[in-house]
C-alpha cells in the first residue's frame, strides 16, 4: 500500500535560498533511492477551509509503502540533509498510508 510523506513548511530563514536548493537536490536523489517520487513540490496554495495560517509551502512524496518512507527518513544519506533543512526552516512532516490500489 502506498505511503505519503507530507511536509508543511511554516517558516524559512532569510538568505536560505542556496541551502534549500542544496537540500532539494540531495533529497531528490535520496527519495528516488528509496522508491519514492514527488507528487507536490510547492506551488500556489489556496486555502479552502479552516482558520489556521496556511503553510508557506507543501511537499508530498509518495513511497511504495510506509517502510520505504521510514527507511528514507532514517537513512544515513538523508540525515545531513534533514539537519540542513532544519537549520533554515521550520517544517512539519507527517507519514500517512494510502488506500489499497
């Protein structure tokens, strides 16, 4: 069953464009190595309902299953990228399983 990692970026440090570009390059490769792909990677947000502040950016990654998503998140290759991202942004990440195809 597919699994999805959903990232909601709440804030980004000023002058972090280079660091975030490095993160995106490295994470693109790391996600692919774990069988994942990006379904949403930013783009315009349109709040439809609710009163909470919408995130600055939303990213959705699809993995073959939750084990593959956890393997990506816990991998030695992702660890320095995670630290880089955390140093320049505040992001919420959730893992959710999809429905059987």
